[in-house]
C-alpha cells in the first residue's frame, strides 16, 4: 500500500510539473509574439517548445549550450 501511495504522489507531482512547464512555454511564445522580439516559423517554435519542456521537466539542472553556427538553412 505504501509503494502505491508513493507512486501516486510521484505521478501527481509530475503532472503538476508538466502543467506548469506547458503554461510557461505558452507564456514565452505569446510574449515573444506580442512584443515582436523574434518571429519563429513552425519548425523553430517546435524546437523551442521541445527544448524548454526538456529543461523545465528534467530532474536535473539544465546544462547551457552555446551554438557557434548559423541555424539558417
């Protein structure tokens, strides 16, 4: 019974983390669009969403990555 309660608590916490992360990603995309900071095509938005979700939902701190090349193709 205790193991089941632990699993339920972990699942509940994970759901809250994902809900918060989705909310933050939505806010980031909306703010970038509203303030005309940058215009992203669908592929760039998908990449940004993926990267933010991984960083926000990961169990470990994110490691910074520096892109030295151009992403324009």
